[in-house]
C-alpha cells in the first residue's frame, strides 16, 4: 500500500460546492471507513482547497477514487496535486 498526499484547489462556484458538499463528505467518509482515506479537510486560509491523505494499492486506484469524488464529478475542483508520501512518525505510521 502506498500513501498519497492529495491537494485539491477549488473553483469559485461556492454555491455548487455547498450543494454537492454533503455527498462529497459522505463519499469521503465511506473511503475512510474502508481504510483508504486517513484524513481530509479544507484549508482555512488562502485560496480555497483541501488536503487529503489516502492509502491505496497504487496510483491507478487513487486516480479512480479521485475521479469518483462527487466534487470531481461536479467539476468544482480546478486542480489536483498528488504526491507519494513516506510517513515516518505519527499515529498513522506502521511500527
């Protein structure tokens, strides 16, 4: 399994984001329940966006999960940054 740090940037359509947000969060909660999403949340300053930390078998699986996100399907994500991440210390780290 591989960890990925994903950064979403959102467009300015806050009305559409507000409309889709409950479905988006339900989708992410389901991924967290499956152990695929370790954490996510919006930035509270600067440009609108969010940070999400996924653990998937590979990049292809991650890309499928990101494409199925209701925010992605609604088109409110203006950019996605993905970086493979090596966790060394913290509660998510393997012993």
